């Protein structure tokens, strides 16, 4: 009987050690999983909001793409749907300002853009259109050089 009691005691002790070890092992693995996971931070995206001037420049680009397509197709554009005087008042992109140089380019550009739709002009339409696009390029060479490759694609070869 004493032998059975000792055997029961050892088995229970061994069983207790196994259970205790298993529970410690499981809890350690849970802690490791928790510590290996990176902390998740809320990502806030700063969406680009174009200035009024940038939006207007994009509208002029789209308009000139249409003009180019019309001219290449042999059509003669007759109206100018854009209010080019907005160039004098549209809010500029942060860090940019209207300089004397910019103002002089804008006035020349407005006249050349109006000349494209002038049905009374004697100059060839393709030449008038390319002159307006070259005025864009002249200004952008001094004021904002980024869109130059895009503007060059507007020229009619």
C-alpha cells in the first residue's frame, strides 16, 4: 500500500510538473507572438490639392489638346471657352508668386491664344497655334520648368 501511495504521489507530481511546464510554454509562445507583431499606426495620407492656378493650367492643357486635334483634322476652331483673364487672378501654388516677368509672358500668351481662334487672321492656323504653345514654353522655361516635356507634346510637327 505504501508503494502504491508513493507511486500515486510521484505520478501526480510528475503530472503536475508536465501540466505546469506545458502551461508556461503556451504562455511564453503567446507573449512571443504579441511581441513580434509590429505596432500598427494610423496612416494619414496627405492628398495633393492643386492650387487654382494649377487647375487652370491643366484646363488650358486639355483645351490645347482639343485644339491640336481639331487643327490636325483640318477643322478651324472658332471659340475660346476659357477665361484667360483668370491667369491674372487665380491663386498661385504655395511658394510661387506673380513676377514682372510672369506678367509679361501671360499678356503675350493671352494674345497668342486668342489669335488661334481669330478667323480674320491671315496667318496659317498651325503657325498661330504653335506660336501660342511656344509662348507657354517660353514662360515655363523661366517660371515653372516641370511641365515642359508635357507642353512640348502639344506642338504640331
